[in-house]
C-alpha cells in the first residue's frame, strides 16, 4: 500500500447487545504491495443506552503487528473516528486484517460497529507535487487576470 495502494471499507452491523463482550471482524486484503506510507484506520460507531462510553478498547492486528486505537478511559460517543498510524510500514498488505472492540459497559449501554476500514495516507512528496501544481495554476490565473486589466 503506497500512495496509490489499495484501501478498503468493511460495512458491518455488529454489536454487543448486553453491553459486555467483544466484536471481532476481519477483512482479507488481496494485495501483495508493501505498506510504504502511514495508514488511516477508521471506524464508525453507534452508542446506545449511554451518554458516552469510557470502557471501550479497540485494536487492529495484521501479521503479528497490533495497533491499539481506543483504550479504556477514553470518552467514546457515536460517530466516525480516524486513527493515523505508521505501525504497519514495511509489512506486506496482503492477508487478514482483524479489528476487535472490547466493550465492558457498566451502565447497560451498547456499542454497534457500523463500518471500518483502512486507507493509505499520501506520501508527503506526492502531496507537495499536487500543492505545487495548484499554486502554479493560481499564479497563472492571477497573471492572466492582471494582464487583462491593463
């Protein structure tokens, strides 16, 4: 997974109805590209029966590397979350990506995982080239505008 690498979104509807337990989902990625840029892990959650959740833990695992993106004590509300990580750089992107949410709610709430996914973050050099291109276009437009005024 490089700047032009693959990404995926896994739409699920998994929940722990009694407020205690794990949600574990997997996605098998078919890409033999080496991960060369940071990744963004994103999750979309719905929290039921509680104003917030402070006992949710989340991890993603791939080929022996584990990244913790929620830890107990964080205030988690319904919504979309994005977690940047460089922990997987150098790994082969192919294979099983496993996401686990551990929900040990004391207040009777419930957490539902709506979707999750991974995306490559563009390399800084690619982003710089794109920004330079836009800046050049703006300067050309400004020059043409000033030339037409005179």
